[in-house]
C-alpha cells in the first residue's frame, strides 16, 4: 500500500501519487490568479456608473467563485481518481495538486465522501454558471440581479452548513494535525464561502422586501385612487 499524508492514516489509497507542488507554490499561483481576476473585475465594473463599491466587489466575488466552481470543483467532481494521477497539462496539473494539498485539511475530498460529492457536484454544475450569470446581471443592472444573488448565495451558505455539520457529526478528525490545516485549510478557506454568502443573502433579502413593499404600496395607492 502506498503511503499518503492524510488523516486518518487508515485511509486506503493504494495508488496514491505523491504531491509534487509545495504549499507555497500552490498559494502563489492562487494569489496570482486571484489578483488578475480582481484587477480585471475592478476595471470592468468601474465602467458601469450605476455600481457602488460593494457591487463592484460582488462582481469580483461572483466571477471568482463561478470560475472556481466550474473549473476547480468541476475537476474534483468528475475526476474521482485524481489522486492517482499527475497530469501533464499545466492547468490540470495545478488543479490536481491543489486538491491533493487541500486534502490535508479535509481528507473527505480524497476519500470522496458521498455528501460532498453531491453538494460539490451541484456547486460545479449549477452554482458556477449561476455565479457568472449574477456577475452579468450586476454589471448590466438586470431586474433579476438580486433574486439571483439571493438564490446563488443561499445555496452556497447551505452547502457550507452541510460541509461543517457533517464533519462535526462524524466525530472524526479529517485534517492533518496542526493549526495550519485545521484553522487555515478546514475553517478559514471554507468559512469564507459561508460568511460572504450570508452577508449577500441578508443584503438581497432587504432589497427584495423593500421592493415588494414599495410595489404593494403603489398598488394600494392606485386602487384607492380608482375607487375615489
């Protein structure tokens, strides 16, 4: 049986191919791509005069998450034996190495925990495209911008809830010992996809409630004028 760095050590991965990239290298690549997306998103959103600072940040958020969901999570979902390979194509190889490294923070991504396969599959196939559509809706001030933000963010929040609660209920440690793997990989990375969506859900909820209240008020006023 091949050795692997994951927890629990009893996890059977007979054909595991060792990680080639260092954590520093993976972090550098991720930060570089994130910086590029941020710069493009900020520049593009700046051309839309109706957007405030928060909406411009949402353009960057939904663009980034949409690409991550489609390409990175999509790769994980549809390549169940990724840990047995070392792809030759640079982008695919990086994504492969990322998941091998991230598995140190949660080995369920290596063992293919069924609940994660389902939720991450939905994320890749539905939430990814929905996030990119939300970017378009915000940029062009579409009437469905807030309903889409609300729906996409609520599913993100729900997936995060499932992620953490299933780990808690399992009563098993899935991360390699050490604060980096628990607080960094397991809590912080996934926590971002819980906290930010929650903020967006609250914001869009307030907007939708106010919009419906205004519409109902206008409707009653019109009706009263007709009767008068």
